[in-house]
C-alpha cells in the first residue's frame, strides 16, 4: 500500500504554483522545502499524531516547522485554491457524483439583505459577577 502522505510529481505540479514564495530576507536557517513540509503535514493529519510527535527521521522537518507552514499557507488561502483546483480536475474527469453532494448554510453566504441577528437576552437566573 502506498503511503498516502507522499505527494507524487503530478500532484505537486498542481500545488506548487499556488504556494507563496519564501521571503528572500527571512531570518533563520534555510527553510525545509515546501514539498517535504506538505508531506509532513499530511503525515500528521493521516496518523492523527500531535505536531510535536512528527518523527524527525522522516525528513519532513519538525512538527513546529510544518505547523508554521500550515499557518502561513492558510493565511495565503492556499488550501482553498488547491481545493478548487482538485475539484475542477475531478469534475472534468467526471469523477464526482454530484447527486451525493450536499450544501447547507455553513457553506454559502446569506442572501443580500438578510436581517442581522439581534441581541439576545440572557436566560440565566442571575448574571455572574464581574471579574474586572
């Protein structure tokens, strides 16, 4: 069985262009290559281990390095872009069964002009005393 956290060349060609460039004047040591960090991230997600438990001998960098890369890429919108790219490719290859897809209010914006939720009254018997 193949290791699902290994990013093959075909997948990497889709992902690499959407990754933000590393700042040229970034302090610290030379960064771990993006592809290795991505594989470290996928390993942590696949195995459900803590970031601090990522084995150094795998060569993916430290768990903290991979976690920082997740933060950086999330801020740059990388994962949303990759999701859209992969969905488009799967759809073009007719590999998505849209009859099984579902959408709810957590995935779409409210209609323009929808009323803002009002201030809710407390249902508590007594309000807690102020701690400040």
